[in-house]
């Protein structure tokens, strides 16, 4: 099956700093989503981005499907950005379920 | 986006007992999924639940341990049977945004419920 690798596994930032999270996947995908899991365990949808570029406030994401990677940019980080960021992909021909990477744990210090 | 609720939000259970987790969606959806997240780990798919058919289980998960019901297009349950401490996890349901009755697709955005945090003593 498809493999999803996220980097870095852990990231510590000072408030106000910018960061880039990366997601590599091993095969063609028809779905790619970025999630933020808050300290209470809730998964928050950030982007649905199987290809192209999207922006939402301080967050933006780019997926280059032909090169099998996606990037999540966080600008001017805030302490509330802390948590785990997951990349998840859906394989073509699958039932629609998502395959998750191991996540990037982000800690933003005041 | 879909509004998804789960009950219970958390529970502490004794070894050998069973717990049924409910997932309710505010609109009719074709595809519902159940995931497990063990402590400090990523999410792993348990099974896919379509209305009117048997759930499809992933490798390593069996129906006797995780029976699933999908009686209609807005509701599903997952039971964790004969629990052991290794079952302590967050259990999450998710739905595909695709409309019920529409074509099945892996192209649709998925949304997750708030999760059920289970601790087995």
C-alpha cells in the first residue's frame, strides 16, 4: 500500500516564527488532506488539497502531485498552533479511506 | 462541512467488558469510517461501514472484536468487545462528504467526529 512520510517529526518554534511541514507519498493519490489535532484530540480540517495551492489566513498548502509531496506553511506562528499536524492521503481505487502519516508535533513557545 | 457527534466522549472500562460507541451525522452520507489512534500514534483505519452491507475490515481487525452496525445513512456504531488495556485508544468516526446515492469516490473531503477516549483498566 501507499506510504506517507512526514517531516520533521518534532518542531519547536518561538512565537512569531514561520515553518514548513512536508508530506511525501509513495504513489498517486486522489485525495490529500492536512489536519491539526488539538490537545483534546479533535481533528481539525485544514486543507483538502490533492493538487495546487491554497491559503487560509496564516496557513497555506501546496501539493505537487507529479512529484508526490505536499507542503504546509505556517506563518507568524502562535501558541494556539501547537499540536500535531497530520497529512493523510486517499489512494485511487480505494474505498475512500485515508492513510495517515505519523504526524509532526509542533510546539510554539511564547 | 458535516457535523459529526460521538458518544460517549470518554469512558473508563474494566477488562473483559464491551463498549459501544455511537457516531451521528447531520446529513445522509454514503461512506462512514472508523479509526483507532493508540497513545502517541497516528490514526489507523479499523473498517469501512456502508449502509445496507457488511462492514469491510482492515488487516488486523476482526468483526468479533470490533462489530459495526450501519442501520441508516446518518448513524453507525462501533463496539469494542472483550476489552484489554491494549484497547486503550481514541476511536474516531469519519464521513466522506459525498452525498448519499451519489457515486462512490475517493475524491471527497473527509470530516472527523470529536473522538471517544477509551481507557481500559
